[in-house]
C-alpha cells in the first residue's frame, strides 16, 4: 500500500498548553479541554444569550433552547414523574454537553471528545454517584432495597440479589462504553471509508469504483449525525431512568 | 495525483497529506491507542469536571430558570388571552341573544300592530258596509213603498175607470145608469 491509513490518529490528544506532570500523569490544556469549554460556550450561547430578550414570540435560537428544554423536561418527567424536577439541570446539562460534543466531532478535522472513554466514564460516574448519593441520602438503607426484588421467595434472593448488584454496577460501564464505542466506531468507519475513496482514486483503472465508498461515506456521515443526536438522547434518558431508582427505590 | 501508479512505487509515508505524520506523538510516551492512553486521564477528568461544572452552574442558575420563566410566561399569556377571548365570546353571545330577543319582540309587536290594524280596518269596513246596506235597504224599502202606493193608486184609478166603463156599458145596454153601490159590489166581486 502506498498510502497508509491511520484512522486512530484523529483521537490523539494534542497538548495546547503543557502544565507539567503528577507522576506519570501529564497535566496539560489539551484540544479536548478546549472543545469541552467551546461546547459550554455554544450551549451558553443557545440557552443564555439567545434567551436574554425573554421574547414571548421566540426567535430561532430561543426556540431551539425551548425545544431542548421541553424535550428534556418531557423525557425526565416520563422517567421520574413529578419528583424528578430537581434533576432537570443535571439531565439537561448532560444532554446538551454530550450532544454538542458529539456534533463537534462531526465537523471535519474536529476532535470528538466523547470518543474518549475517560470522558464518558467520568460523566457516567457522575450520574451513578448522584443516583447512589441521592438514594442513600433520601431513603437511607431502604435505597438498597433496590437490589432485593419484592415478592420473590427467600431462596431465590440468594441468586437474584447478586444479579441485581451486578446489573447495577454494570450501569456506569454500559452507559460510558455505549457512548464512547459509538463515537469511536463511527469516526473510525467514516475515516476508513473516506480513505477508500482516496485509495481507489490512486489505483489507476480502479478509480472508476471510487464513487462507491464516496456514497458510503456520505451515508455514514448522515448516520453519524443521527448517532450523535441519538446517543446524547440515550445518555440523558438512561440518566433519567437511573435517577428514578434513586427517587423511587422500591421495586 | 503525483503518483500515477502508487501500488508499484511504495515509499512508505510518501503521501503525507493522508498520514499527517507521527510527530504529534511527542506528547504520548507510547504509541498506544489514544483513547486508552492513561497518562492523560487525570487531566481530562479535571478539565471535564471544570467544564461540566461550569455548564451545570450556568444551566442551573441562569439558563433553565430563564427558559422556565419564558415558557411559564407564555403559557400564562396564552391562558389570559384565551380567557379574554372566551369572555369576549360570551359577551358577544349574550349580545347576540339580546339582539335575537329584541328582534323577536319587535316582530311580535309588529305582528300585533298589523293584526290590530287589520282588525280595525275590517271592522270599519264592516260598519261602512252595514250602514251602506242599511241605507240601501231603507231606500229599497222606500222605493218599494212608493211602488206599492203608486200601484195602489194606479189600481184605484183602474177601479174607477172600470166602474166608469162598467157604468157606461150598463147605461148603453140598459139605458139606465146603475147605482153606485151595486156597481161597487160588482167590482169588488170581480176583483177577488
């Protein structure tokens, strides 16, 4: 192969401002951090700057902010009922953060922050610690009744409780891996198919076939936009569902 | 492209526009898969915490209360506008009902007046007709009376003529005039 493909390169962290070390950990302001703050800036633009006029008849940006708000409010309300209102800032922030970061990743040459497992894991860990923290704070030991399905014979509890515990522990893992793997795989697939276009163009007579991966790349790009939005929604919805366990731990 | 047949001339890394080189690896100690490069985890988590914390603060303190207020205001506005519209509609309905009753009252009144007028006119016409009939009847009766008296008079004359004629005939036949009383008797007898 004359051209070597490197679909992984896009996920590399680039140090913008080196800040030293702690042990083996490098402290630096990376492009990942820049994208995260840019996402905060974009979200603030939509939800704060665009709503500053508090128009009764909204402009486009304010309408966008309202749509997101009502969408997340509906999602949260469906999952948690009336008690979940206090988690609206968390769920809304998570949704917007993941959505904007995912969509940033769709900009050519841009970096997909959510394709790093540590970021998605950090968010998932935040969700689970809020669930556990609030559950224990609100319901005390009763919260752990979550692991004991009601109406089950005592004999079976010996099997069911470990299963429930494992399923609970796997939540932050599945929550983070789902988002991370979707973004990673999608971006790798796009890169590879886009690379096929170049490779076929360079392959003499085979270049007549180059439109095929091009169309595939276009289709994949559309799919990735869908995935970017869908995964943000899935993340927020699952957060709301997990929060419901903290609010209503009874099975 | 610069190389017409890249499959046969493979200097590795020649197409550097495709592979932007590995010089960026200066930061990473190993060539590991970047998302699993653990040396950046702590920094990423710290930046994540800062960025997400800032976002949460902004959403919690500014954005969401504001959007909620906007939506609430709009709902209030809509409700008050709808209420107002409802009130106006019921007002209009009431006005419509009042108009309908006024109209039907007026119609009934008009009907009554028309009926009364018609009755008056009919009665008047009746009266006129009756008085006219009375007049006519009286005139008729007077005329009949006149006719009757004239007839009687004429009949009286006829009797006289008949008497005179009878007397003349009797005188010519008998040569002597009949007395008046027997003549009257004979006339009475023939008249009946």
